C-alpha cells in the first residue's frame, strides 16, 4: 500500500542525536508514512542503530551507501520516495508528535501549495532551548524572502509535493552550500509556498564557527541561486546579498554567544540564558553586557 508521506532522513555520523530524531518520527500521531533513512557511509554506529529500528518498525527503510555527500543522498531519497508528499528530516533534530498530521492536513486543504514549512524551536547542541522562530505564513512574503537570499523555511521541516520536486529536478549539485534555497526558489516557480504557525520541530544549532572560506562559498551559492531565479522569472532587479550571520572569528563568536543568551532571556528560558552568559563572560570577562545578562538570568 502506498504511504501518504515519504520522510527522507540523510544520516552521516549522527549517533549522538539520531535516536531522538528517529523516535520523533516513528512516534508521530500521523502513521501513514515511510521513513527512508540513508546512511551515507557513517563510521560511527549510526547505521547499526537504524538497522535495529528497522527490525522493530517496518515503516523504516534503511539504505547503506558509501559516502556520497548530502545532495546525492537527498536526490536518492527523492528517487526512492513512494508517497505523493515528501517530508525532510535531519538526524540531529526532533519533530513534534503532530508535525506530519498538521502538515498533511494543510497540504490537503491547499492543493496549490508545493512547499510547506512551519514554526520551530531553536536549540543548541546540549538541547537547551534558545528561541522560537515563527516564519511568515503567506506565499508572497516567503517568495520575496527567498529572492532576497534568506531561507524562510527551515529545511528539515519542509514538506513538499513529490511530483513538483521531481518536475524541477530535485537538488542541484552545483549549489553545495545553498541547495535548499535553490530548490525552494525553483519550487516557487511551479506552485505556492506556505508555513503553518504551529511549532513543529526542535532545530539544533551546533556550537562553534565556520571558516571564512565555507561562509564565502555559502554566500556565493546563495547569490548564484537567486540570480538564476531572477533570470528565470524575467525580473528586473539586482540581488543585494544578505548580511553574513555565521561567526568566523573570536569576536563574532562572543557576539553570537551573547545574542543567544539574550534571545533565551526574552523567551523566558532563564537557565539557557545563564549558560550563555557564563560562556560570554569566559570569552570577555570585561564585558558589561555579559555581566548584565548573568545578573538578569539568576
């Protein structure tokens, strides 16, 4: 029997968080799905964990392959998908139990929507809650945000119509650092984008920085994806790149640590705010703002 949803889960050395991610899908209130987990040459015990779960639940299909990289792995998942709807999931995130139920119901009510996102909770690598992210809900705003080079739909929270994804050719390997933005722009040319207001995922933001080279590649890929979309759509506009947001040096790491602390404080997550205040103080003991955050979070 054909399932309603194919959940695509790429896995590479994700053992630390994989158990929670898999369980959050298998425990969904909506049960008519297949979970396609592709072990992309993991060298830890991720593959063994997936095999153990597959014995317990036949909805889980496990594919083991030599390392191919994320884009080839995602395209294999699209090729293998049997359902009319594809849901993305990452191996270090946690889905709310009603994620699939809410998204499927929305897609049933809105046949013109080809890509759906939703709200999500930003968490860190220790699962501490940082901030609730609530995206725009309407097609016009989401399309404009994509054309501005931002990513308004959380990639591992995306639900897409399988025929639309195949129609536009899946993920383009030329955009190794902006594959989601490029795909979402192309989907926006064959249908509508939308988000639901409910928080459906805990999205993990890992600590640390990226290299300037990696961030430069991401920004270049974003530019190329948007400029290609502008050309395809026949628009008369210039692309103004968004401001880089990933920390690449010690000063930026301090700023991000402090920002995360204040975000958590504003959300009422005082224990998280206290942790980040301590980290900020350790980075810059003379920072007045870091000490203010520490005092307010006590």
